C-alpha cells in the first residue's frame, strides 16, 4: 500500500512538473488522474498475482541471443529492402508451418515474437508445438534459418 501511495505522489509530481500550471482546477485534475491510475494499476497487480509467469531464462545466453537477433533483423531488413526496391518485384511469398521446440510459454513467445520482429516474416497463428508463418521472401534456406532461431531460443531457457 505504501508503494501505491508513493507511486501516486510521483505521478502527481510528474503531472505538476509537465503541466507548469498550478491553478486549483489543474492540480485537482492531476490529483484525480494520479489516484485513478494508481487504483487501476493496483487492481491489475492483484489480478496478475494469480497468473504470474516465472521467467526461466539463462541471462548470459539470452543476452547473446539478443545480440544475434539484432544482427539478423539488420540482415533481413537489407534483404527485404532489396526485394522491394527491385524493378521486377520478384517476391516469393509463402505460408508454412514451423515446429517450435521451446519447453515454456515464455520461450515460445520469445520465438514467435522474434520471427515477427525479423522483417519479411510474420507469425500468423500458433498451435501446440508449432507456428504458422508468412514469409515475404521464401527461399530454400528460410526453414533452416528459422530452425537455427528455434535452437537459439531453446538454448536460452533454463532447465
């Protein structure tokens, strides 16, 4: 409860600092808004206690994965840009199923979001142990690249 009260005061302070107007009406609206936001956050935290998810990730492996993912995003960005800017616009779209070997829901979420973050690919639907993917530039190596990503994400999960 103390944390909620401190959070409310911090929100009110930010409101006052950003508005720069110290009339009773504005200060009253700021106080009411701060209390309202704090009550909503408090209720969300209480509801979330029942559905709390434990992150079972290996931190060093996860940081390594993020570095690899950023490189892949940059590489895929370049490939998609070249495909779109090509005069003949020879895009080879494809919709296919990819298996997911992650043991946890967090791992599966990381994998699905990583696929979607990579330009030119989009996770369209999920099912138990697999995802349906749409690829803008589908090639012979697309499935191999996604299998590599799957392995890397699975390696970030703690046992």
